[in-house]
C-alpha cells in the first residue's frame, strides 16, 4: 500500500492526498474521518468574542452546559480542553505509568461484541502518548495499573460493557469520542473514579473548533485545570460549545441522522461485496483482500478514506453528507467491483 502509507496515521490529510494523487477527480470528498458531515448551525459570532480574552464566567458556563448534557452532577468534575487529542497528551504527562495497557480489539467484532480473538486496533494517539504501553485484550489490560481504551472503539466500534468498566479498581482512561451518538454505552454519569474523555467536534461536525472535555474526580480536575492556564479556549469556541450543548433537540436529531446513515453505508458497502468489520454511527470499517487497490481507486476518483498500516485488509469509510456525495461514492464502488 505505497500511496496509502503516508495517510495511514490519521484521517483528514487532504493536502497530502492531493500531492500523492495530483490527477484525482475534483473536488475531493473526504470520508477519512469520523466527523459528522452535518455541522451544528453557527449564527454570527459577535465581533467582541474575537477581540477580547474569554471571561472565566463564560468558560464556567460551557463546562456547566457540558456537565448537564453528560449527566454529571457538577461542573467541578469537568474541564474543557482545546481538543481531546491534546487531553490525551496532557494525561500521559500527568500519568506516566510504565505499566499502562491500551485495550486493543480484534478486527471484525462490531458494536456490542466486545473484545474479539487476538489483539487488534485502537486510536493511534494512545500509542504516541504512552509509547511504552502494552496493547492487550481487555481481560489482560484490566489487571494493569493503568487501562486506556476507546469506548466505542476506533476503528471497529467494539464496545466494552459499562458494568465491566465500572467494576474495575485500577485507574481507567475511557475515551468516549464517539459516544454522543450512542449514549447508552457511556460510562457517564457513573464513572466510579474513571477519567472520561469526550469530544465535541465529531458529533457536532465542527472539528475545527478544537473542543473536548475531561471528566474526572474534583481533585484531579482542579489540578488539571491549573495545567491548562487561564485561557485554554478561544471565545468563539466557548460560545459555540455552550450553545450546542444546551440544544438537546438538535442533538437528538443528529443521533437519528447519524445512526440512519451508518446503516445505509453498511448496506452500500455490502452490496459491493465488501466485508463489514464493524463501526459506529459515524463510520463503517470494511474489509477486502485488495484494500490497497480499492484505496488507490477511490483516491483517483477524489474520494479519501482511511487505510491502516497494521491492518492492510481494512478501510474505514465515513458518512457522505449529501445525495451527490452518496451517488459519487456508490458510482466509485460500482466501477471498482466491475473490475474484479
């Protein structure tokens, strides 16, 4: 997968894809991330939010809105951060546990199936933050002093039952970046001392806002906030996040839209002979013996999906957002299947 190699670390690398495929059909259609294709509507942001420093009261209002949305009893358990990826790096500095374990799931086991046979994938950022951590199945990771997992898992959507995580006595970092669309899998509000990460941009379709949250016990949050400083977020990010977390009706509409589209995508991929390896409401993970060839074919059609260096038979495909995007993906897949 020579062309795919530079694009295998994470999704969203359109500039790199365009350099590798200068003759690709334009405009590019980016399906390489798990970001919802429907964004929370933005009203005009007042000029004053760009011109002055954010107020502490405004940041507190955002954290209170997020806490209420998550079902957390108090905002003193919630710290807003400029993206959950940064939160992961900061947590690794605060918790440099040498006996850390990242829960790796077997590819091919979708939502609700838990850990499969063997050790598979999880979010690549954990390995970057904790390079010495072992990647283990859940049963083994649960015995280590520090357990790190994505729930639902990225990229196969595997879910660890909430009660299993709640029963653990070790320190747990549970990344719920894709839990907004399936809140029934969330560890919140009953964390039992776990540290839970939540992402704003994926569910609300506004990844550029760079907003996330750390939910933990009050003493940890107090110390964590001190590391973030007085102005961890921009004024516009605070205003957008506060408004979005208070808009429960829009959130319910978004959940339905994501879940419906994910089922349609699974059906589309299956109709073209691709194996369903799992996924979430935000994306599907599919498999084929010639994933490298399919990746190359889609890129030449100007459609970017996510390849994996450690799983060369798998591709992660996000949700098209418009009828035209759906048609474009379907046409590209059909022209591929006819060549086989």
